[in-house]
C-alpha cells in the first residue's frame, strides 16, 4: 500500500459528459503526478504539481482537461465533454522532494460509451 | 522525443529460472531509472530503482545500469509464478523535464510451474 488513494476506482460515462477524479497522496508527497495508461501501453505523463503549483503539462492534456491541487494536498483531474478516446486508466502518484521515487495509487478506470 | 524501448515479449520462463528484462532509453540526460511491476488490471508497483552505473541487488531482483550504452536491465532470480506480470521500465526526463517519468510499453513475463 503506497498510501495514495484515488476515487472513484471505476467510472462509466456517456460521451459528452464531464467527469472528475480525485487523488489523495500522503502528506509527505510534495510532488503529485497524473498519468494516463491505455491497454498495451506504458503510462503517459499528463501533468504534475509541486505543492499547489502546476509546474508542467503534457501536450496530451487538451483544453478539455484541467487539474488542480488546492492547498497542496489532494488533487482533482476533470475531463469535460468526454470522448471515447478518453477511455483509459488514470493514475496518480506522489513522491517526496529530492527523491525521484514515484508511488502510484490504484488508478481510476474510465470507460466512455 | 524521449523514448524508452523494451523487448516486447512475451517472455516465458520456467519456475526457478532467471528472467532477464531489457530496456534502452534515448535521453542521455536521464538520471534515474525504475522498474515497475504491473499485474493485470492493477496499477504499477515500484520494485527497483537505480541511479548509478553497475548492479543493484534487492532480494531476488538485480537492476543493472550502463549509462554509456543507455541500457538498463532487470534480472529476476529463482522466478516464481507470482512474478508473472508486465514489467515496465521507466526513466526520468532529465533537464527541464526532471521529475516526469517516461515509460516503455512493458514486457509481459509468464513464469510457468
């Protein structure tokens, strides 16, 4: 158990709907990352936060995606107007400053019908 | 484009054998290297990390790094059926993308009794 929790664990939605996922890292995790993983692929970086500051966003993160980390604690990832291509496992992970070891939460599996 | 390549497998070994997993990476600026294990339907689990050239051993696992050849490998000794999973190689970005990880597509390992 890495101590990183994600909710919900599964989400089924219809195309065009908005969805929001939540990640709760442990308190020592200054840095928080979001990745997306599709079947047969490795995780792909989406964005990362150091405390509450969003320091980097991937080109994969279109304007339909937004992420926040208010107060440097939990984080949310919102997808607006979902498309079938958004179906994937969304993974959150945390690491502590000055270490590079990233620990994943259990993930949220999104299915867009 | 930073790339991480893994032998695609699947790799099948008998119980008790040594499983050898290989990975090459394109970015010479990368500083940290990781192996994650991922069971079907689950999130990746960190099993090894290595920063310096040479070998690093942890129980039945040995990670090997050769920065000159841009090559990292994972050896699993005395393989067990419970080691059957997909193994993901991950490399940190280095330079301006320090922090985010780049993953290979993974190698599927099956250990048969």
